[in-house]
C-alpha cells in the first residue's frame, strides 16, 4: 500500500514537471521547434532582454496584479470582518454571493463582465470601453473571494475576548481593529493576498474577454502568439519566471518553518489571556 | 451593550464589498440572462437563442463526458498522491505541497503547448517510440489527448483539497479502528475514505468546472471532432460575433454545472450516510 502510493506520487510529479522541463530545455536551443534540440545557446535570453514589447507586457501584468491584489485585499478583509460580525441570514446571503464567482467557470465570469461592459459602453456612447479599468475591475472581482475565504477562518479562530480586552484597556474601537483584529488575522490576509496575486498574474480566460487593444497583459498576448508560430524567446521568459517563482516559494517555505516555531509561543500566550 | 453596538458597527465593513459584488457579479449575470432571451438585431424577447442550443447538443454532451472522464482520472490518481504526502514528515509535506502549487503559477498556455511538442506526430514521445524501432502512435488531436491535457492542468486542484482533508483526519480514529479489529482495507473504506469526502467534493468541483468550460486545451490538443462548449462560446464573442447565442450558452453551461455539482453532493451525501449506518 505504502509502496504503491509512493510510486504513484513519483510518477505524478514527473508528469507535472515534464512540460516545464521541455520548455526550459527549449529555451537553450537555437532552433524554434520545441520538439527538436539543435545547439546550445543563450541567444533566447539576449533576445528577451532586447525585446521592449515583452517587458511592457510583463509590466502591465505586474501593475494589474499588484493593484487588484491591494484593492481586493483591503475590500475583502473589511468584508470578512463585516461578515464575521453579521448574524445568520445576512451572513448566509453574503457568503453565497461570494461563492458565485468561485463556482462559475471563468469563461462565464469573463463573458458576463464583457457583456456588462459592452452594455455600459453603448449607454455611455463610448466606442472602446475595454482596457485598463475594465481589466482592473475584473481582476478585483475574481480576487475578492480568495481574500475572504482565507481571512474568514482566521477570524473564527480568533479569541473573541481579545477585542474586548483591548477596549477595556482603553483602546478606541478603531485602535482595537488595527492593533488587535488585523494583527490576529494577518496570516490569513497574507495568504489571501498571495493567492490573488498569483491568480491575477496568470489569469488568461477572464482577461481575454475584458481586455481591449490598448492595454494587454502577458497571458493574453501569449495566447495571441500561440495562434502564429511562437517565438522561442517566450520559452526563455517562462524559464526565468519559473526560477523566480521557485526561489520565492523556497523563501516562503523557510519563513513558514520559522513561523511555525514562533507560533507555538503565541498560542501559549493567547491561551494565558483566554484563561484570564 | 458596548459589545453589541461595537459588532453592529463592524457589520458595515462588508457594505463596500456587497455593493461591488452587486455591480460586478449579480448585474453582469442579469445582463447574461437579458442577452440570452433577446434577439441580436431587434432586441425583442425571443426563445430562439435557447432553442438554437439544441444544434449544439452533441457538443454539450461531449464536453460533459470528456470533463467527467478527466475528473475521475484526477480523483483516482490524485488520491494516492494526497494520501502519500499526508503520511510524510511535516517538512517534506510542505515542500511537496509547494511543488504541486508551482506548476499552477506558471502559464498554462505555454505548458499546454509543451504537451503539443511532446505528443505531436513528429514530437518528442514519437521520436522516442521510433528510436525504439516501433511505429509512431497517433497521440494528438483526439479525445485522449484532450483528457490528458485536462488531467495535467487540473490535477493540482484535486490533490490540494484531498491532501488538506486527509491530513486533518485525527490519527487516533485510525488507531481506534485498528484496535477494534479493522484490517488495513476496512480502516481505509470505513474511516479514512468517509472522512476525506469534503476534500473529494471540493476536488471534484475544482477540476470539473474549469475542465467542462475550457477552450484552450481542446483547441491545441484536440481536433474539430473534439470541439467543446468553451470553444463555441469563445467564437461567439471573438469570431462569428453573436453575443446573444453566446450568452444563452453561458447560461445553460452555468445551469448544467450547478446541476452536476448538486447531483455529486447528493450522491456523496447518501454514500456517507450509508457508511455511517
């Protein structure tokens, strides 16, 4: 049994990483075909850094991801706190509204937003409403549920007496919110923000429907590229992004490992507060 | 007293979010319904968009069977992986979890393109096969390739919820089952499997929903014979422009997904009741 599950695990990891290896290897090949390795070269990387359009696309993606994550994190955290303090029916209603973008397929979310923007465009008599703002609105909308679903569990795990204690000790409600509540739910906020950032950076389907020709993100342009013969410098970009994300994950893993150790201390502390 | 006014005030923090969701989730869905039931030229009420979908019934059925197959394969393959990870040392568990999440962060368009290179008639796998002295296999542009593409792209979405459900199972329950005379198989079917049902359910949803609505995978790995609903919807907005038909299809797709999830929830709920009895 143990042996069997381990063998399946190894095979699955090979399966998950084969295409990534194929792309990474191709980024060092002088040929354009993914399937044939010609000779070893760094040319693709040199071309990548000379290419100003790709860097613009990458910058566009980063701008949208950072802005939408920031706004979704603030709106979503506030919403999670609000939902946490709301009673039965309203809570249920808001939570089922949160579930709509989660269970709807991306294509339906994209189509519905695109139709609404088109509708607004005809009312306002604007020809090209699609662009930066529609993209930002769409990204905030699909990021919000990730923030809320990450923050909600933290709020219910929080000791409810902590805010009372802060108020008793002379904090104003506003101070108790920023000093106690935010502090306690921080890991959830960070997890939600990270999740929205990666979702936003890699989103293709929704962006594809709500983007105009004026402001294009990297995944959308990659899709346009793949309709023509694709340029191999994209493989170099992919490989670089892979290395960056891998390094980020390793750092996160190390930080989490440290966090685990310090968390046992906080749990002991909050246990003491809880008893009093 | 202090407490109740305090929490009443905090309730209002969700107001901006509710307004946002009304504007950008509820209203857009209403507009989809509006478009689905109006004529593209005159704007008058019509049922012809919904009726027009009947022409695409085979495509709907095909999308469902391809994605159900992919979801089941993900479940059967993903479960042992999630179980194996949950049995490892904590550090190893964290590492493997990240390694499963890592491909999810990379462009799925390019990764799917890499599968094209692997499966092509003159691709990497067929080169290996011919080098071994065998005749090349038709690996691409068929249903199998589309299912493979779906399994590849969405397997992490199955493994992660399964892993989180299995790793939450209290090990004392397993010990108790063994003490009470269950063998390995019975412990698995009576304790571990029923307790991982929440993970199974969210895994199925997280794989089935994107799989049934995909359009890129079927475009790249499939053939005209494997066109899916997503392809047709996409072409209504980006190619043969008919947003009203596209809206009607989106609406039907949404309803289908709600029905499928509902049925899955019901079936698994019955199963877990039987186990409990």
